[in-house]
């Protein structure tokens, strides 16, 4: 019997698990796998048991409480909790990107936007056989788009109407991994436009990986082992040992496997790979798709724009193809007025907080939308990781941002391109007021162990099956092995590459 393990429970881990299951394998799933605090889960359950019009004001306020984020980007919470985010107890010292400790990783609180990768943005990939895996992942995701849409508020509905005036190869309704209709078993309820998208979906309409992993464990198709912090992999000629610490007891343990797939996220998998090769006190670059926060102004304010927001995830995509100013695609997602935006202006979910501001600013807020743009990693700053040994069981991983000189001019050109693309839609992108966020704050990171056709830099690259140099049985399957980070969305590409690796790996030796 072939023994396989997967480290992590995020999207790449799920794609790997489903591919291995299709090959007759029942993999072990090792993960921190933290569950939501009891109070947050009880709040979610109360909300899920009722339609939005029957929610109590206190529950609605509690659900939208947001933890502190970075200097430019608010941090999403999960029904008032920040439990998905790792803390200092895991040995991570970072100003921004952190691994997730939640069962399901950051799929518990992500934004839902999906796109298939653009061929031009895979030009530097050594892999050429991604089409079948991309098609499999695209087919298995719940989807909302122009053919079957979630219920947006009047602000986004008006933008969709006006977007018909634009070039539909560049401007179109967003595609989301959100159930627009009930899709049991993982999405028993469809999106009803309750507006809590950025605080956690009470009804489970947004795709996440916690529910599928729980279902697969219940069906006996995976062995889910939560509460384990994986330290390193040790390989011999005929096996690979995974060393871990039980976070509940602080006791160390180890298990032997024939194959191990690292899907702990870009930061987590890089940490494990570095410790496994004893690459301490060495700077390791991680690439980023740097993001741009852009105010979007509409010419007209539709009726009810602030009364009922509807779905608050991205509603419109703008994609700029390669041209004389960029060899890569640039991507923009537009979101309507939402709780995070209102909180920026001191307007809270509690009607007693910021009510006068909301009344005073209502004409402007009804016209204001938010753009979240992205640059390819070739035009973005980077992160530098350094792993240092510690006397404790967990080593120390420091992360710092390194800006790139070309990022600001590239962002300026992208903003101008978005302005031109949106001009026919009665929408204005101001030339000022936008901000290029720090590298890493958008969390579209990776390429620390990039796949190469052959050879590489002493353990800091991998082959086309995600094996870091020096390993035959260890496969990294998340964005750590991307050769570059596209400006467009990452979920489909991450899951497709993991699916490809898990299906191509030989399990017979």
C-alpha cells in the first residue's frame, strides 16, 4: 500500500487530495487545522439559521467586527475572529503575509474571484500540459458569472449595465467561485446577497476547502490529522519521514511516507523546505503580484446604493492585455460599497457609530467603488525570507519587503489603462488617490522554489513535479513552485498545477 501525505488543507491541498483519491490513494492530511472559536461558530450558526431580515442588530454588528490589518489593506475577519491568521507562536516574524493556521487555510476568508490563467503569463513556465488540469478545476468549482449571477446591490447592477458599452474582451462581469444556485453537498445554500461576504459567508455559498475536507474525512477517503505543525522532511533511499509537533501537547512525532506533497501555502511550504535542507540564515526571495488600491467614481448614484449592498465580492473585471508598456496582463477587480470601505471612513456596522458621517458623505459614498488592481511579479517588489535556527522546536522565519523601482511607473501605466478601458461605462478612475500597497500585502505570493526544466540554485528551485533539488519523494504543489506570479487570480492556477503534479507523479517506487 502506497502511503502518501499532504501538508495543508487549502485549495492546492484539496486539488492534490482529489487527484490522489482518483488514483486509489487514501492520503493522510497533516495540518494545524484550527477550528473557529466557539463564539464565532455559534454566531455563524445563528445567522445561517435565519434569513438576513431576521438577524438581530447585535449579531450583524458582531459578525462585521474586523481585526487590525496592514497599513494599506484591512484584514478580513471570520465572524469577528482573526483565528485564520498565524501568530508569533509559530515562529513567524512578518510585517504582512502570514501562513494560515485554519482548517481550509485562507479559503475561509478569501475573495472568491477566479480566472483561468492567460497563456502569456505562463510563457516562462517549463510546463506545457496544463490544459486538462485547468479544465478539471474549472469544472469542479461553483461559479457565479454573467450567465448565473449572485444578487448584487443596485450600485453593481448599474455598473454591469453600463459595462455593456465597453470592450467585452477587457471589461466584463466578474467570475466568482460562489454558488449562485444550491450545489450540495459542499454548497447546500446559494448566495442570497446578505452582504457579509467580507466577514465570512454564513450559508457556505463561497467556495472553501474546509467543508470538502470534512466530507472526505467522513467518507473515509482521507485521514484528517489536525493540530500538527510540520517541521521538516527527512529523505532516505526508500522513504520520507515527516517530523511534526502536536500543538495541543507540544510533543514531537514523526511518520514515514512513500510520497509527501507540501501544500502549506507559499510561506509555510518554503519554511519546511528550507529547514529540510538546513538552509539557515540565508536570504531567499519570494515573488509577489503587487496590488493597487484605486478609488472608482461613478457618474450617477443609483437608488438604494447604501440601503442594501447585496453581494460585496468583486463584481467587475478589467483586464489589460500585453502591449508596448507591459509584456504581461494587468488585472482589476471592482467592488461596491462594503463594510471595509465604510470602516475606512469611520462608519461602523453599528448604526450608533458614524451615522452622521454616513449621512454627510452619502452622495459621495453612493458613487464610490473600490478597485483592486494587480501587476505581474516581473513588475512588482519582492519579499525576502530568512530562516534562523532556534533553541525551541520551531525556528524563526523573518519576512521583509523589498520594493522594486519599476513598480510605481508600472502601476501608474496600469491605472491609466484601467481609466481608458472604463471610460465608456460612465465610470471615472482618478489620476490621484490610488495607492500601490507594499509587497506581500495582497497575499498573491510564491516562486520561492520555482520550477525549472533542469538544474537550479542549490536547493532553491524544483523540477516540473515540484521536487526541490535533493529530494525524490517530496513534492511542493502550491504557489511556492510557480516560476512567476500572474496579475490575475491565482486559485485556478494553484489548484490546476497541484492536480497536474499529483496525477503525473509515479507512485510505483
